C-alpha cells in the first residue's frame, strides 16, 4: 500500500471534540507523530508506532513524517485544535517545499478540527458572532513589533479578537504589553473573556471588562477573547452570556 500523510486536529481537549474523520485516520495509521502531550492522547495499539517530540522541532517532525510516508507508511501528524491554525499543517508544507521533489507527489491531506478559539467562544456564548480576527501573541516566530502593529490595526477596525498563546513563563511580559496597547485603543468597558482549559474537567471561563483585566488571568492554556465595541453581556443567574450581534447599523 502506498504511504500517506494526514495532518489532523485533536480538538481543544475533550475526546468528544475529535472528529470521526480524524479518528478514522488514526485508526488506519501505522505511525503518529507530534508534540509530546498530543501524541499521549493517542491510545497505543498493535501495529501503531507513536513518535513524540519537543514543541520546537516542528520542521524536523514534519520531515520525519514525510520521509516515513515516502517509505510507504501511513502517517498521522497530530496537533491540538485545528492543524491549520498555528499548528502543524503549515510546518508540513514548509518541509514539502524545502524537501526532495518526490515529497510533492505524496498523498497529503489536512483534516480540520475544532479550535480552542471556537470552543472558548462557544463556552462564553457567541462573542465571535460578527467580524473577528485571531492573533498569536507569541513572539517566538515573529517580532513583537509586528504583533503590536496587528493589535492596533485590529482595534482600529473594531474587530472582536481571539488571542492564542497569551502568556508563558518564559515571556510573561508580552500579555501585559498587549493589555496596555488595548487600553490605549479601546474603551475600558470593552468585554474580555479568559477561557482556560476549555472542554476539559479544568475548564474555567471568566468574563470581565478590559479595565479590570490583569496579566495573571491568562496562561498558555487560556484563550483570550476581546469583544468588539458592539459585544454585549446578558446578565443572568450563573455565568453570563456574551455575544456580538450579527449586524452593524450603517
């Protein structure tokens, strides 16, 4: 049987959020490669080899998967969420473009998954119900100046904004700078949502105002969603509902 590579998303955490399509690909695979905690979500079985690797070796991981596929193996590259959103799909195609010509003729498929952004939005209500943008706040692969430019432009355009990788132990200052920029550009009552470990037993969703937000409210397991100027909060007993209306008056 000829080899193939499937790049699959495992969703935000809950097993129920892994798509049947991704499950079928994993069931058919001879090899699964990915970042250590994602590979450990895969149940071992006879005939399946699990290849764990560190978070900062995406291109090496991609090349390994493509090499195995070229040898006739059926390889699934796993990411959390959706593999095309700040995940492994781009890394695989970077490796294809830079690699030997035969890799371009491999059977390579990308299977969509439920992103942390969408799961967090659903947990809060519908804050992404109108135009929105998504920004990775990590400056590991791009300069902070570009992140700042995009934050300011997104605020000026009045998008709702979803932030990945807001605050890590190695760069705790980045999210503090992002909040400062947002406070320059947005009203203090702008809605901000901190959704941590969504879809897992540790899920916690906090809704507050931009003026009340602090850097410590976020970590690397947190999705941060900032509403547009139109985003509304429906108060009720228990958790509020946050939504952005579908229309904007002319």
